[in-house]
């Protein structure tokens, strides 16, 4: 997630808390939107794999049937269609494996939920009792860990593996 922190100009404690909460809300919205996309992609490729697998099995079985063999044009069609469907199945499986939509969906939902938990904690804490620097640091740490996990899963790089973020103020 590429949010720029920029320069913050605030006049009071309530404004600072609003800025912190706005940053949380922005990141939560990003992770919720991303998780919905990954969920749809994951489910679509899973259903497509089931459909293609069933079609390959059915077409290859039918190609050996006598009523198909009796018709040369149909026999050739089925003989060509079977490897084409199998190749499509391999492509869909490869794309699904490459983009890891299931894992990305899971990680994004978990990160959004963690961010919501922290946002809710900040919301119920009186503005004069929050440390905005620590709160923004915690937010950045949660986002950074999810981002590192994403790149590590996708490319095998991206720094240390994901784990529970360390509490900035001992929580």
C-alpha cells in the first residue's frame, strides 16, 4: 500500500487523533478492497479448474466411445479438444499458483482485521491519552509486515518473514 504520509498540519489533539484514524481507515479500505478482489480471483480459478478437469475427463472418455469413433470429424474434434482443455487447465493452475490469490485473500483479511482492532482501540481512547507517533508507527509496522509477506510469498524475497508485529509501546 503506497500511502504518503506527507507533512501533517494539525492544531489540536483531536485533529491528531482524527488524522491517525483517517490513516487507519484508508488502509483498512485498501485491504478490504484487495481482499475482495483476491477472493473473487481465487474462487473463479478454483471453479474453472473443477470445470476444466471435469471436461477433460468427459471429453477423453467420450473420444473412445464407438459412436464418436464412427464419425471421423467428431473423432478428430474430440482428439484435439482433449489436450487443448488439458493445456488450459495447466495454464489456469499455473496462473493461480503464481499469483497466490488464496493466500493474498487470507493475509489481506487478517491485516484489515488487525488494523480494525487497533483503530477501535484508538477510537475509544481519549485523544489526550494516545501517542500518535506510536499509533502511526504501529500502523506502518502492520502494513510493512503484510507487504513483506506478500513479496516473500510471491517472489521469495522481501525481507524477514511475516510474524506478529511487535508492540511499539509494550502492548
